[in-house]
């Protein structure tokens, strides 16, 4: 079994048939005939993109797929790959999990290296991993389908039909007593010319058939596969009558059933190595939640004591503690570095894994790392820091302590009061959050303090919780306390001396921000990007950013946009805007207390700013924070909004014009030009990567009579009703468009014909239950006819596909209307 741990590249087949994806079916058949391969790998620039087998080719021939058509649509399976350095055992797991016979092997860059098959695995596998007591009968009884066979008087074309229908790769030929007289495989049929399909199957498949009896061991079947180099084995009874046919895939299925048992045996042998690990290792047997400690390594015996062996886990851990761990294991089958306490108060770091071994039994592997002494040392450090804190809190200077990662582990009362931080804030605060230096430069200084023992003195810029900046004079020195490296920083505020300079720098900074803002939005062409830029700018000055967009014609709120701390905001308008003081005055409103704005009851500080364009209030921006807004700030905000407003309305106008080019003006759904371009792109994508989709072409029944009888305004309402019904019955990913007049098209990505037919029928039924009421006494029953087509089954070009859908639509009309036709 040692070979299963080798990398798969050691055994990979390198002489594999490869084909470029542009090849036609005819070219592919000729390539197969010249080789002895049963499959081919499809390549694109030396990277595998698909696999095609003899069976795929036979199915294509059976379905009359054009010989000169590209092979791309025939590649419908997902390609399962394995990196060449993975083990053979990993290859086996992928085969069984994905129920496949072949794995494509690639290198780290994804380039094709070869193929690893079930035949390779069977050759490498040792007999011990196949159940020694297993019989061929076990494999036969596990198969869900009866034997598919042919008689000597059947023609090849009939056998081809059976292969395609039952998805089998070989069919035995039996006489009247069900004795085998030959066998025909996919390769046999692929080597034939079209004229040979009408020959008797016995002329092609008469050959020696390798057989095995029901009571023979599975191991003999494995040896027959290896000895004769065959892919199928016929099972017969004692009189030689055919019962079932076995494939190499059946061998792999049997192997996967015994894998858990084999793995458990390997784990038992591994325990000898685990005894050398200097950590507590336990094994539990789980039988319906009754978890007992059935094994412990030598380290566990020496540190916990052997008294816990064969005892329930509750002797070691409290029931509530263990139930939490057990629940997590059942959910994810794995636990990594969780903290847990035992019944004696010792603290451990636990990692565990849960392994099913069958028969309502499982094994739980546990690794425990004792953290008790480490935590005791941590507590000693905390006691010393508490003493130091009491001493330092008496200083008027800003004194704080950081660790080598920049985390603030202590700050005196002067620090918290001056910079506005609470004890809760300090838990997530780093030196990088308050010092206006780059993280790289700060990290460099920290490294120099510890490596060179430097004491740093000078000036620094500190910012408080509200982004106010102060100049401080500092003295910094490194210390070691209980083997832990720390840095003590003493800072004295000197900003009062530098007020004038800071004010000047503040103005320069704002001017730069203003220019950056203008430059940034000048390149933006999307509404969302503009709003995000404005949001990012204002959230540097407030906790909440809120925008109302108005519809001045209907005098209502058109849309809202909220960012920041949403818990601080309460909408002041639902729809009507005429009560808003800012809308009425067109001027900013600074709210410093309740009652200033009757629409906005809030205890926070708020400023509401109008968005003006061509003399009209197009919206209102509200900013909220815990500190008052200054008039100077408000003027600054207005300058930003003025620049934003011009660009915003230009982008908005562009968006509206673009929407008019792809949307129907009456129904607000996509128009024909848009969906036609979309379908063209989807077909090109499928031709490259594979896939499928469906369309539903529909036409309202007797729509002209509605227009002639009730007028075009009622006809428009009928169109709107139909639009509403269809939109309610399709997915968000589907595309609904007006094809022309009373014709509509629904594009259904990744949808088979049967699924599309269900959707069309659902729309038809919902529509037939709907009425358009003209007045209290009159109503119109609305129905439609539907034609369904699927790409590429019904057409390999868009024109072809639309023609099929149109023909089916008018077939539905001819069948009496109000129905769905899909074939």
C-alpha cells in the first residue's frame, strides 16, 4: 500500500490522445480510429479544458450531430483535475467522490501533464484493500440495472441505440440459451464505416469473452482485469449463462466501501508514533453520544493519569463544556485550538477530529495543550501592570505603554481624557491609530528601540478620537517586564504654542482635499461611484452620512442613501418633502438641540445641506456626529456639494439616456436590440466554454381586437398587465424583453427545455387567471401563446434558434391559442 502515498506524477499516462478544441466531429473520429485510446483530452493553449470519450462520440452519431460541426458542444462534463504532486490516494478519493474513471493531471501552472485512470489505480492497489471475504455476487447484487445484451440476429445500429439509451460501454452477444458468443464495445463501433451499421452484430463482435462465476472472490476479478488488460468482465452462473457485466468502475466502488476500514487499520498503526508527541493525545469511541476514552498516549498517561482510561469523557470535562465541543465536532468534523477547562480547573487548548467508522460508531481524536502555567504567568504580569497603572495615573503627562506589535496595553487617565478614548476603545487601539506617521516608519522605530536600545525624543503629531490633531513632545524607551518586550511613551501636549501654524496647515489640507475631490469625481461616470466618493469624504467628518434625492415634479422622495453608524439615524421623511425646512429655504440647517427641526427629533449634532442645481433643491444631505458642527465646516461642505452636484447631474443625465437606448419606454423592460446583443454574446461564450440556455417567445392572443374594440390606451394596460405577470414568474437572473408589438421574449440562462417549458406554463396559467378591469361592469380576459426553444439542441445559431421558437409560437396559435409548444 506504500505506493498509494507516492505522487501521482510517478504513474501518470503521458502518451494520451489530445485534440485542439477547434476540431470537428469528423476529424475527431479519424483521430480515434488511428489510435488505441478510449478518450481524448481537449486542449486550449496546452491547458486542458475538456474530455471526450468514445461514448460521447457514439451518442453524437446516434443523435445525428453534424460531422463538420465543432466538438465544443459535445463537451458537457466538468473537468476534474489533480495537481501532479498530489498522492495516488488523493486521486482515488477524487475518483470515488466525483464518480469518474479518469483524472486529468496538471502542473502548478495548470499545463497538461497526462491522465491517471481507474486501470492505473487497480494495478497499483494491493490486494489487502479489497475485501478478502467479498464475492463477485456482492458486486452483482449492488448493481441497479439488469444485464443489457444483444442476440446474434440484431444489427449493429440496434446495439448502438442500446448503448446510447442505457449509457453502457460494452454489450455481450448471447445465444438462445444466454451463453456468451461474443461482445461488442464502443471501440468496435467507432472503427466501423456508416455502411457497416446495418451488419449483423455477430459479424463484428464475435470474439472470446472473459467470464467469472458468481461465487468467485472479488480478488480474482481484479486479477482478471490486470491479466487480460480488459475493461469489462462477464459474470455467468454454473451453467455458463450470462447474469451481469462488471466494469473497472465497479471495482473502484468496492474499493471505496472498504476504504474506511483500511484507514482505521492505518490509524491504529500510527498510534505508536503518536506516543512520541509531547502533548496529551486521546482517542474516544463515540457510540450515540456515550464517549469513552479508549486510548491515550504515554504523555497523557504521565500527565493526566491512567485512571481516565475506559472512563466517560465527563470524568475529565464538565458535561456542559464537553457538549459544546461535541456539538461543534458533529457539525464540522474538526475543531482547532479552542480553549477548554477540565474538572480540576486546568486550562487547555484543544484540537480534535471526528472520524466515522460505520455501524453507528465513530472515533474522536483529541490533542490537548496545557496552558495553565502560561496563564498563571500572564496573571502575574497583569498584577504588576495594575501597580504601574496606579503610579502613572497620577501624572499630568500622557503616558501609555505599547507592545512590540504596536498594541496599546496601558494608558493613564491623562491620555484617555486628552485624546477622548474610553477603556473599551483602548482594547482595539494601536499606536498606528494615534500617531501621524506611516506604519512602516513606526515599525522601524519600534525595531530600533528593541534591537539598538535607543531612546527616542522629539515632536510628534497625535490625533484624538475625533480626528483632532495635536502636537506633543515625546520621550520613548523600551523595557522588558516578565520576558515581555514593552515600550513606555511619555508625551506632553504643546499644541497651544502651535495653534496658528496648525490652523494654517489645516486650511492647506482642506484645500488639497478639495482639489483631490474635484480631481477624483472628474473621472467618475457612475452614480454609485460618485455617491461612494462623497460618502467617504463626509464620513471623515461625521459618523453618519444620509442623502435624500427629490422628485420636484411630484414633490416626493425619489431615493435615499445611508452610510456610517446607521443606529444614529432616524428617517425624517417618508415621501412628502414640502415640510422639510432645508427644501423650503434652500439653505443649510445646523441642528444643535431638539426642536430646531420638527421633522428630525434627535439628540445628536446634525447639519442638513441642500443639493442645488439650476436654482432648485434636488436633494438634502444630512451629517450626524457627537460633536457640534462649525459654520466654517458647513461652508466647506457646501463647496464640496456644489462640485458634486454638477458632476452628479451630468452622470445622472448620461445614465437616463443610456437606459432609454435599451429599455422600452412604455413597459420599462429591455427592448429587442438589447436582448439580441445579449443572446449573441451568450452564444459566443457557450461556443468557447460550453453550456446551454432556453428562450420563450410569446405573443398576446387577439391583441388587435382589444385595440380595435377598446382603444390603444386599454391595449397599453393589457401590455403592462402581461409585463407584470411575466416579471413575477421568472428569476432575477432571467431577462425579459419586448420583442416587438405584442411579442415578448424571455431569456433563461442555464435552463433546459423541460425547465423552460415549466416556466412558460407557469406564466400562461398565471396570465389566464388575471383580468384587466375596464370599469366595474367590464373586464378583459388576457391570454397568450408561447414557443420554447433551447440552445444548442434546437439551433446552433441565433437566427436558427429564433426561427424554431417562432415556428413553435405559431404552432401554439394554430392549436387554439393559450398554450405552450416546445417541440
